[in-house]
C-alpha cells in the first residue's frame, strides 16, 4: 500500500510539476508571513520545566512571597578600601535608581544600613567595650575632623598626632604607622595622582576590614523575554553607568555583574555569537556533500529547494503550535536540516541509479519514488515518533521541540515526494553515465557474507566488554557547568561561593508563621550538613542592654563632638597651605623624639607636606579628592554605630523586614551549607539532608537537584515511548518480529556503544546533550530501515549499492549540521553537538556493518517485491503520461 501511494503521489507531482511548485510557493510564502508576524522567543528558562511539579510549586510559592529576591542582577563592587567600595556602590544606586522605566528597583542590601547602626550589638560584650575604648582614645582626632572636615582639618589632625609625640603622650613608634599611611595620598598628589585612601585602616584591621572592601547593589530589571538576552538592555545600562562614573581598577574599584539574569544572558549571548558564521559554513559544507553525493548542480538545487520549503513550512507550523520558541526548541532548524536532508539525498541517489538504468526522466523519477517510498515513509514515521516521544514528559522545553521537529519530519517526507520530484521535472538533470554505488566495497561485502556471525560476535563482544564503563556514566545536573567558565558572571559567582557569607548555594524555606519558622529552624540546625540558619529573629542581637550601657558613655561624650552644631569656617587655599606647613613643622619636632625607621617616617611625611604647601592648586585638590570622601564615610559610620538602640521585631526597618516576613505572616528561613565547594556531590548531600526535614525547601541546590531528576526521568520516559512507538510502527510495516529485531538490535548496540564512549572521552551527560539519546532512536532507525527494506526486496551486496552511498552522505550531511552545534561558543550547545555526532557515528557503523551481518542473505521469494515495484512504477508512469 505504501509503495502504491508514494508511486501515485510522485507520478502526479511529476505530471503537474508547475502546479505543485506554485502551491509550494504559496504555502511557503504563507508560512514565512506567519512566522514573521508571529515570531517570538521566550528566553525565560524557568518555563522549560512543567510548573505542575511539586518542587516547581514550592519555588513559585516562595517567589510569590518574596518577589524582590527573584530575577536579580547582583552588582559586586570590590574596592581597594571599604570606603571606596561603599562610595562606588552608593554612586551606582544614586545614578540607576531613578530609571524606573528600566528597573523595578535598584538598592543596597537593606541589612547593610541596619548593621551600620546596630552592628556593634551583634559582637560580644568584651568586643563592644574594646570598640568603645578605641573611640574614646580617638576622640580628639575624630572631633577635629568633624569640626573642620576640610584639608585644613586633616592637616590639623596630623599635627595633633605629632603634638602628642612631642609632648610624650604618644610614642613615636606607635604614631609611625599612622604617618606611613598619611604619607601615601600626599606623595601621590605631588606625583599628580589621586590616591585611594582609607581612614578605616587607621582604626580597623583584619577580617572585618577586608570584608568591608566588598559591597553589593541589588538590581531588579524589567525583563524582555522576547529578546534572546532578556536582561541585556538593563545590563548595558549598568555597564554604561559604570564607565560614566569611572568605576575602574585604576580608580580603586572593580565592578562585576552576576546573578541569574547575567548568567542566562551570557549563555544566550554565547549561543548567538558566531551563529551566522557557523550557519554559513554549515550550508556550504552541506552543499559540498550534496555535490559529492549527487554530482549534479541541478540535483543539488532540487534537494536544496525541497529542504528549504520544508524548513520554512515547519517554522510557520511551529509558531502556530507553540506560540513562541524556547531555548531548546529553537534548535529545530539545525535538526531539520541535519535529518530532513536525508530524505532528499535518499530519493536523489535512488533517482541517479534509476536514471542509469532508464534513459527517460519521468520513469527514473517515478521508479526512484517507488523504490525509496516505503523506506522513506517508515523512516519519516519512525523519526517523527522519536521526536513526538518527548510530548508526555515534564521537560516542557524539549516537549515543544518534539512537537515542532516531529511535525517537521512529516513535512520533510512529503516535500521529498512532492516538491523534489516536481523540481526534477522542471530542472531535467542529465542522464547518468555510470553506476552510482561503491564497487570498491565488494570485498567488504563478500567478507560480511562469509564471516557474518564472526562480525556479529566481535561487535557484540566489544559492546559487552564496555558495559562496566556504564557504572561511571554520570549526569552533570549543574546548569552552571553549561556556561562559559571564563565568563564574568560565572567567575564572579564562583568567587562569591568561596565565602560562607556570600555563597549562593543556600536553601530557602517558606514557613507559614514566624513561630513555625523558629521550630523548623531548630530541627534544621541539627542537620550535620547545615552550617548556619537565618530568620528575621537573627536580626535581634542577644544581651543588648549591657552592650548599650557600654556604648552609652562614649555616645554621650563623643556624640556631640561628632555632630557639632556649627562647623569651622571654610578655609581658603592659603589656609590649607598654612595648615600643611604648620603640621610639617610639628612633624619635624616629632621626628627628633626618636631614631631609625620611625623617625624617618615622620621626616618623610613632614617633607611631603612641606612640598605640598608650596605645590600647585591641582596637587591640593588631589589630596582633597583622596581623603575627604572617605573621611565623611568614616564619620557617618561612627555616628551610626553610636546611635545604636534596642532592637526588637517591631523596630527592625521595614525594608529589611519585608525580606523575611510577608504581610500575611509567612516567614523565610535561609540555610547555609557547611560544604561551600559547590561540587555536585556537596549540593546533592546538602539538598537531600534539608529536604528530609523540610520537603517544601527551595533555592539553588534544591532546584538544581530536582530539575536534574526531572530531566533524567523525562528522557527515560521519552526513550521508552520512542522505543515502543518505533517498534509498533516497524511491526505494522514489516509484519515480522524477527525483522523488527533485526532493525532494533543494531540501534540498541549503537546507543550502548555511544554511552560507553562518552565515559571513555570524559563527556558527561547534561541538560543540553541528553536530547541526543531519544533522537538516536528516531534518526538511527531511519538508516536501519533503508537496509532492511532493501534486504526484504531481495537486494544483495548492500555495501556496494547506491543505498550505502545515500546513507553515507546522509549521515555526513547530518554530522555537518550537528557539527555547527559542536562549534558553538556555548559549552552546553557544544556538548549537544558532540554527543549527537558521536551517536551518529555509532549509528552509521551499526547500520553499515552490524545490520548486513545480522540480516544475512535475502529470504526466498524476496524478488517478488522488486517485481511488484516494477509493475507499480509502470502503472504510475502510464497514468502520469495519460
């Protein structure tokens, strides 16, 4: 029946070639118009997996409760000093926050201001007392700066320290480190530069000082998911602002972007980079292969037009079926070209063979359709079934690819038996002068015939020997490993993960109330994998009153001096110069109080200040720019810490509270792991441990784990559906269990060998390349079907036949298309191309060597099918001519 239907369709299209091409043109224009007017790409990666899954619902509930923590750009500001980092972060917020058309909000982390005021209350009582003593001892210096926050005031502060040395109230050795630090901005100013100076380094050192060098800005952009980079516009604005503010390493600050939005955008950008060049190279390579296979420009044009029509029709129908392409379904074009061109090559090579045997054009075209028809029909059905097997899965991204590509395979089959024959009639390729097959493979054919069971045994032995490798087959469930490891966003993320305070490998839990959160937090604290937990109650410091008492006296004494009601009259330039000269004179006296390096340091600073007093005005401004902004930051911080007040749930600032409590009382728990290495094993262990206590947990470790499990099951499910549906199709067409097995066994062999080779070459299975496994069933079965059909028709010496030529060049064209994925700048897409190419190579080996050996010689009576095909071709030709 298949032979008859295909023969009649091919003959009718030959008879009405111009009408067929006109209808194809109309349909193609309609498809292109629809695609152009409905073109849409949804780059929201959260839509790739079904939202009906429990863990996706927990994620959605948490995001709904705290939407401000979702889809953020995290701006990481690293400064040479804490003040420089704080200054840069504040400048970014001031510049970006008013741009409400581009950002939902731009803010500093709310806990930053909170800890700036209440931070001392979270230290131990002894630490608070020590801090209070340091402030008391520094009160003369601080009050001098607060009363006269100018270059003159800075000079007076230096003179105050030198005076203490001269009056024997401060040893020169203790003052020398201060003089060393003060000398830097003065020396740089004399060299025409603005130094990066830190007042905090005079009062604070160690871990807290180093941690203060890093600040964060939280940016929630307005995303455009129809763009390949949804946050690209917002990122561009941030980067432009960074340049405008001159926030670069040469000015003491480094700004980097990370977070889910930059990570996804960089991934999408890497997919886009080089796409045009790769596509052009792919097209040229496919054309070259078509020339080697077909040896005729006219045949190449016919195949090319047929494939292009099929691709454009598939695109239009794809947009109609799914509305918008996702980041996986967009690969349908490469898959269509790689697989769809196979049908055109099969028919065209068979046409060349028929044309060698028959001089006339029409009989050769119809004869090719008759002889290739059943194989193409079954190959198209099986390949479509392989794609459609994704439909029942929860991996929505691949499910949509399945419906588009599966439909595309059906379209590719129909264009190959309609548009392609019509193009051949129109273009009239010349007759063939010699046979199309590979006669040089005759010895291999003979070897396979005589040693068929030896070949089968060796190949199966190789497969069985490699089975232990499958124990090391691993699935890399971390999507970050699909990104360029040298991208700024990923390098920054890895940098943050090294610090428990900033690691992104934290788990979040949404509790129905604060009381419930505290109970659950108590249980989670006992989990060995948990390092710490945080709730809103974490922001209420313990033992507050003794610490407030320790700060009370210094706050009463120093507080008014740090906030004078009237500042000293602003100096003119000469006042600054006089103050510098006066300080230099006192420094020289201080230097006389000692010898050695300490005295040399005081002398050096005195000389620098003396030179600066006589230097041009630009040098004085360099000192002001270096020292005054961080001085104001220091004074503000001290004022804030001295204004600490009792903290309770009611007094916690609202912007901080809304990050931890919802209006209806739901509470957030944040859990930090002990193991912050970020390895897959660490993430899995941490996630499993927390989920055992809090099944509704979410956050990056949980999402990575659960999405990995979902994807693995989706592909197991798709593989079973593909195998089952293909087996049914084969049985309905072949009607023999043995023939079905002869078709499927080489396919399973190819799949196992491909998996064993991935272990040998160190290629892990991941979210992207796992798509190759079910596709192997659909694509691989096509090659097997061609050989089985030829064998059932009684054909012998298969390797030297035109069929092997068609299969070889089909495989090469498909490999070239997949190779364009391999050469992608995106590691995930590249790994997809690698595994597809590897699977294709294994499939081709199984089809060319194992398949003929398994089949053996044709059955008795197989020639009857060939005789029937000849008769059917004659009837179709007679009807077409009539």
